[in-house]
C-alpha cells in the first residue's frame, strides 16, 4: 500500500515507529511530518497531509499529534477527508467498515490498550460495507468544505 503519514512535535517517536513497521512490511510510506520535537502547529501539518492526499496516489493517511485530537479536527476540515481517531481494534475496523475513513489519527502521548500498529492492521484489513453506510458517508462529504 501507499500510505501518507504526518505528525507534529508531540508524536515524533510514534510516527517513526509506525513508519518503520509499515516499511518493514513492504508498504511505501511518505513522511510529511517533522522529525524533531521543536514545536510546530498541527493545523499546518494536517493541511499539508490532506492536500497532498487529495492529489491522489495514496491508499490512506495517518496523522499524529500529542493527543490525536487537534490534528484529526484539522484534517476533517478538508472536503474529501474522513479522519477517525481510533482507540482500539473495534474502532479501527469500524471507521473503515461504516465510515469509509481515509485517515487515521493517533496521539503520541496516549497510552493505548493495544499497539498502534495492530489498530492500523485492523483498519487495513477492514472493507467498507457500502449499502446504508454509503448514504451516510455521502452526507458526511456534503457537510464539509475547505472554507470551514
């Protein structure tokens, strides 16, 4: 898979761990984040990730900040991005099955009950179910605009 990843200063180690694991599995990972803990603004990172993703060529994106909250909010301000902050295997799979999420968000300062890479795998293995969920995803897309 071709995966985009981006992070702010609050998730440098997490981003590096995710990127290393995915690359070892044979995935192509494009790093748009920072590699130092010098403060940067997560809305700028999310904007860079979202606009790059929307140009095409990526299967999904991963964004990370200290909590995962701010960067997910910022990513979701872009029409065509459906970013889900996930916390366990269930939410990781369901965000794909029911919401057709194309971005995942994680927090570098969060203690997760399962390894983040396992949540990413649960997402990658899930398939969008379509049907009644297609109508809802369409409504999500209609709610968003780049001017939010």
